[in-house]
């Protein structure tokens, strides 16, 4: 059985399930099945690559894209 924080983290990683047009949180049994079948580190790496794909396709004016490309403009204020 999972501890509370483990269920919370795994619930965030694997996300909710959509059934019959309604979203629901996965049960402990579903989380155990998914957790046993996939390595958590692999899931995190896949999600990071997915995020990178979003960043690469972003508009050039978005701050996330500017930070990723290292094209920051202006000066930092005092303090």
C-alpha cells in the first residue's frame, strides 16, 4: 500500500482518467499497476521531453522561449 505522499506524487505523474466523458482520480490499484509497469524516472524523462517540444514550438516573444534560447533583453533592476 502507498503512503499518502506517494499516492499524491504518483497521481500527479500519471494524471486522472477520462471515462464516459467524466474525469476521475486513479485508484490505488490502478496506480500500483502503472507504477509496477513503468519506471518513474523514465516517465519523468518522457514528460520533460514533451515539455521541451512545447517550448521549441512556442512563439519567439514568450519569456520561456527567450530563457531557453538565452536571448534575454534589457537589464536587471537594482536589488
